[in-house]
C-alpha cells in the first residue's frame, strides 16, 4: 500500500490511544496527522486539511466517531475509513473495516489496505 505522505485524521478521545495510532500509522507510511476528540473538532480538521484516511473510535466526546465520519463524508466526499474501537458490535459499520482494541499493527495494516483499496 503506497501511502507515502498521506494525511490521517484520527478521531479518538483517549490521548494515549491516539498517540499509539499515530505511531503505528507512521510505521505504515502515513506522514501527517490531526487528532480530534469530538465530531465538531473532526469536522474542523477535515475542512482545514482533507484527510487521505480517517480512523475513528465509536464512542467519543459529544457524539460518536460514526457521526463524525458521516458529517465529513457528506461535506467532502468519500474518504477511506477504518474504525478502531473496543465496541465493534455496538454499531452498524457496514463494510467499513474495524480494528478491535488493543490495536495490533498487522490488523491495522490489513484494515487500512482494505479501506484504501490496497492489499
């Protein structure tokens, strides 16, 4: 999967997990990141720097990651998404890849590949 220079919007309200995701995604080749902990922050970050990939937890401050993703896609079109959550059965994620917490690099890499049309 060629993501060199790719930008990721991480929607996560736990700072330690957000930083872990940033490190793992950096290992996968992504280079720039925004971290949002609410749907409103996620929308503002997406408007200022359209992401190449979004990772989203389900339960976040002031709403859900799914709500944030819906709002961003409605405003900016299709953006690949990977849900990273400890609650994979709590919501209908359709065919969007899901990585369960705790996060493994191999599971994250596979999910990013599916989301972006890579391997």
